[in-house]
């Protein structure tokens, strides 16, 4: 702790050259007497630092003396202050450490790079949270981190979708991933890659057994394979739909990964490069082909009302008709319990 405090004092002095001892004591959360002892320790180590008494006194550092972050370019300095997902650091218990690290880096930057880094920090903000999703559930990642860093197996109690009770699993973790503000545990289950949403983990216990990961596979590789598998368009049900042009943006946002990249015949209404996939259009309508993993998933298109029409296959149209009948029956009966 003393070594860390001495380095922090030195880096702060590089920024301002003279700082009142009382201010340093408040920043370091120690007494003024401790600050004076720290100054003596720095001086004994050869650092040109001294104290001055009086109204304009304080702790001083010789002008021109500095510890530099060698080899850091201007772009590298700016990049350090555009950090993604600050909430991720908080969830890992590293929020205060991140702030402290940035202050130290700022103080150690060459003077020529410091203004650009400060402007980047003040004028660039990265917010990874989705709109209107509410505040995420507070997560305790301590046990998961313990297993990940100790290379130990984990026993999980996990809530799968549609289950009334959690299921027990013993997994071999590769690591933790923060995807758009959501934490996932990437782990092998019975030697097969698995993705476990942390907010669905009811309980986790680190075992004494070492992990049994598949050889020569790193977290990034396993994550990339899982992500590709999730984002690959489903093809069990292929539905041809027509979409009103005012809904194209929403279709892209909600169903973009389900669009099957097949060129359809007809005139192109919008530049495919702008929306990311080929489209055709007649007047105000655009035709797309969407892939669904199950017939019931087609019902999600009802959220778009009459701005989206399923043209084929017939069973998809019939599924939507059944859904509409069920909704009409529900609301035709009047409120439940009335």
C-alpha cells in the first residue's frame, strides 16, 4: 500500500508540481504527518521532492523531473480514455481501480499528449446499455471469477427458459463475457460449448477439481463459435414477408439476424449496403425472407400489425391466423374474473 501511495503522490506532483500537504493527505486518506514521511522516503530514493512551509507552501517536485509512459503515441493515449462498459468494471469489483488507473495514466502522459486525452475523456462517452431496458439486476461475479482465474470446475444451479426449477450442472469455464451490458459465462458442459446467462445462475460453487477444457481452445475462439451459432439465421421455417418501408428499420433492428441472404427478383427500393441485406420492392413495400427456428416464432411478426404481411408458406399464415383468433377470443370474453 505504501509503494502504491508513493507512486500516486509522484504522479500527482508531475501534474501540478506543487500540492499542499493537507490536500495530498485528503486524497491519499492518510494524515499530514504520513505525507511528510512519504516525501522523506521519496527524497531518500533520489526523487527531487521537498516541502515548503507557509501559506503558499506544500510538497514540491523539481521542474522537468518525470516518470514517463515511454513509447505511447498520441492515438494510444486517446484510446485509453475511451473505455467500453464502465459498468462491467463495477460488476467485477474494479470500478475504483479503473478510475485510479486512469488518473495515474493521465499524470504520467507526456505533456504534449495530455490535452488531447483530456478532451477525449470529456467529449466521448460510450454507453453500452440498450434503450428502455431498465437497470440490470445487480450481479455478484465473485464466485465465477474465482473459478475462472483458479482454473477450477464450477457447479451451477441454472434456470433454463421454460423450466419451473433450476437444473444442476458441472461445467468447465473458459471465462466471462460482457455482451451489450449482459454478462455470460462461457463454459463446456459435457465437453460441448455452452453459454450461461449470469442473471439466470441461481447458485455457483467452485470445485477443487481442475477444469477439463478442450485442448488448444481459448475464450475468444469459443465465444466466436457460440456467437456465430446464435446469430446464424434459422432455416426450419422460411417465411417470405412483405414489409412497409416505414418499418424496415425496426425489422432490421429486431429480426436482422434472421434475414436469409438470398437475392430476390425485383426493383431495389433502398441501397442494400445501408440496411445490410438484399431487398426487393413494389411501390411502398419490400419483400424479405426470414428464417425461424419454429413455427410458433412467426407470431412475433404480429407486433408490426398490418405493416408486415407473411406471404408464404401457408402454414405460417395459418399460424398467425390462429394467434389472431386466440387474441380475439381472449378479449371478447371480457376481463378475467369479471
